[in-house]
C-alpha cells in the first residue's frame, strides 16, 4: 500500500484496487471517497462500513472477504 499515493488510489479502477491491493486498498479508497462529506456524515458512513464488515466477517465472495464486493460497487 505504501507504494501507491492517495492521488493514484483515487484514479485506479476499483477492480484493479481489489486485485492488486485487496481489502486494505478498497478500505483506503473508501476513506478517500468519504472525505467530501462533513465530519458527522463521515462518521456515520464509516460506522456503517464497520458494522457491515463485522456482520460479514466470516463470509466470502469469490475467494475474497465479502466486504470487498460492496466497496467495489
């Protein structure tokens, strides 16, 4: 992850992020995407993301953690 700047991460297609950087890359992209929202909205979005990640922690979709799918779409 350290080899990819925030600017590069914002421009990368989501399927590329998923394939190359995995869940950590998708989570980093999500955090970048929600920066345009105010602080309270960011907190709620991140809280919803964390809840979904927790609820689906044991699920997988096509050999990757299930949470990667909603992060891509």
